[in-house]
């Protein structure tokens, strides 16, 4: 979790909607690492949503639900299996066409819940882990409203 976030949000294209269509945030982690989040539903034509994690020992990139890059300084035994994982073509982000978003992400979550009950195992993402995402989102919105950086204090994790 970041120690501090600074976020900006705006409606640049879709002025008649209730929420922002563009947001950008800077994140500072407890160890000094920096991160960024960019989100936009107003960009045309809309590309796959990338998630990039880059560091001094390696980098990985997820585009929608496809792992497009997995490159590390030192190879590990499981690298090829990770690179060879199949893409679920049913998953679509709706980038550039919100009506193209599918229900398959929700279907996966519901199936994981069912499987966890049948297999007597924890769900893949439990309530505690999900609450971290909620805390981050709350802090991002607080920063965007105040125009200032916001520490991710314990109050956000309540």
C-alpha cells in the first residue's frame, strides 16, 4: 500500500456525466518507491488497459487480462509457464466503448466463491484485501477534492 497519494480528476469530454472521465495520481510507497495511476474513459478509440510493474530486477505488463511482458534479470523456474498462460478472450475492458464491458469478471468472482465453499478454501481476494483497494480509492478522491497529497493513514483502512 502507498504511504501517500496525490490525485487529480476532471471531466474533459463527457461533461454531462456524474463522475470524472479522466484521473491521474502519483503514489509514494513506504520504501520510497513511486507509482502512477492513470484512468480515462474519454480517450478514443480506447486501448487495452495496461498494468505495469517495473523495478530494478524486472518488469511485468498486463494488458486487459493478457500478460504481455514478463522479463526479469534472473530467470526463475516458473517463468515459461507464467508467460504461456492462456488469455480469456471473453474478458473485455470496454475501453472506448463502455457498452462492450462483459460480465465475465463478475462471473469469475462468483465462481471463485462457489469453488472456495466446495473446496473449503479461502476466496482468492478476501474482504481484508478488498478493503485495501477501497482505502486507496477513498484517499485518491480525498486528494482530488483537496488538491493536496493525502497520507494513507489508518483511518482509510477502517
